[in-house]
């Protein structure tokens, strides 16, 4: 995998040069592991390969080696999609500057672990509606899920996954489909999944993923007694004028779930 640089890592390498140290221990995979890097005024070397210093290294940016130089892990097709470092090592990502995963108070990795634990994935077929960077899927696999069916609408987000060492690898238990779950769910068989993880963009961006029609489909594809966790965030009712979590719980109830608030989302069980 390409070495990944952040401002913190780049500054530690430069500091080693200034101190006269010939090598430095650092992480080139966003804190998944550490490696020994040789440093010199002309650049730094890992496993016999020389890399140049960045002319400008920005905060809140992750850089990858494209074979010719370091470039930000970001793409702009219809919107700016960007992998963003966090204090925890595990990155989050942004779409047009809007953070898609929690990271200020807790690691996005630990946050995903807690939420996946709510649906108890062991031995289950899990529908992961909005795959994102794949942290839900990764914890489902670690939790011994039988199968994870993951969907991600945006091809640029899937590209971010290919460079993110925290994103899970596709294998026999994990399928990743590029497609809009709001459209694809229509063709999923009834009672075909044991549990659902639903982590949609905010209501103002993807209102269809909060609709009664969509929730009725979720109720159709999940087996009786199956658990669903629906991330809603905690939007400010005073500024937004809506109580999104309560609206979600009511619609899920109408679809056939027993729903209750749980942290920054709604945990529901199919009746």
C-alpha cells in the first residue's frame, strides 16, 4: 500500500533530520503500524525506496504516493470527497467540508465498534446500507458475521477506501456494491437479512433514506426479531426546527419496528 503522510508525520521526519538522527520510527499507514524510515536532507527512504519532502504539507490532509509525487487523498467529481486525519489515527472523511463520521470525542473506529455491537453480528447476514469507509463492515467481520452486504453510492468514496488502511478488504464474507441503496433495496428479497446498519448522510442531503417508503423496505428485507441501528446524529432542534431522531423512530414504528433512542441514533427490532 502507498505510504501515507500527514502533517504530524512529515514534521516528525523533518525534525529527525534537524536533530541529526539517521532514522526515525513512525507510522506511514495512519497508526496501524510503525516502521523505520531513513532520513536525509534530500528526502527519506523506506525499504530501499527514496521519497521527496513535500513542498507544502497541510493540516487536515492525508497524502499518498501516486508513483510520481505525493497528492492529497481527495477527489472532486460532483463534490469534494476527502480523507481526513484524526487524533485517533483512524481517519474520517468529508464531503464538501461536511464531516461524515464522528471523531471529535471518540475514534471513528471505536464508535463503529460500539454501534455494530448493538446488532450482535455473529453468524448473521448484515445489510450495510451506506458503506462509507467500511468501518461498520470491518467490525461485522471481526464480530464473526456470516455475510456483510455493503452498498456505497459514491465511486469516489470507494476510491478513498482503496487507499485507507483501516478499510476492510473485500473477501468471501464481504460484498461491496457501488449503487444507491434507495434504488437497490427494491430488488432485495424479503426476509433475506438478519440485521441492518443504516448510516445515511444527513437528512438535508439524502432525505429519501429517511422516508417511510425506504423504511418499509427495510422492514420487508429483515427477518422478524432482526435488529437495526440507524445513525441519526444529534441535530439541534432549535436551529434545524426538526426532531430528526424522533421522526425516524416514529416512521420505523409505522414500518413494523419497535424503536428506541440509543446514543446518536435509533436502535430498532422488527416485530
